[in-house]
C-alpha cells in the first residue's frame, strides 16, 4: 500500500531538498491522457441531447425565439471553437502583411 511518504520513482525532485523522497511528485496522470470523468460527462450530455431530439430539435429550439438564437450563438456555439488559435509563424504567431503609408498634407496648399 502506498502512503503519503512514498518514494519518487519518476526521477522528479522537489524544489526543497528536505522533501526529497517524501512527495508524490510525478505520480499524476501523464500529459495528454484524457480525464475519464470529463469524457464520461461529455458522453452523458451527448446521449441526453440525442434523446431530446438531437440536431433537429436544437434547430427548432433556436428558431422558436430570437433570444434562443442569441443564446445559441453567444453560449453554445463558442464552446466548439478552439480556446487558442495558432498562427502560421515559426512559434505559432500570427503573420500579418501590412504597409503603413504616411502622407503629409499642408492645410492651406493650393
């Protein structure tokens, strides 16, 4: 049985040397592994949506009232958009091709 004072096997070391070997650093879920609870919740929501009429029912609801359409576009649809959009630059930055033109004009020029 593992305890709170279990030894570290991942090679990660705590910042405070006094805690060496006494932490659970590195014992969490590996990076990139999906959270099972979140996946189960998403599946349950998808199943409920399907039982409530799916796409056709959603479209009917949106068309029932203009406030429903505002809710759809303002709350529901944005959840499908990525949280961060990466550009085409080397480090994900957005590339912009821009030209700045400055014209000096004399106010009383004839």
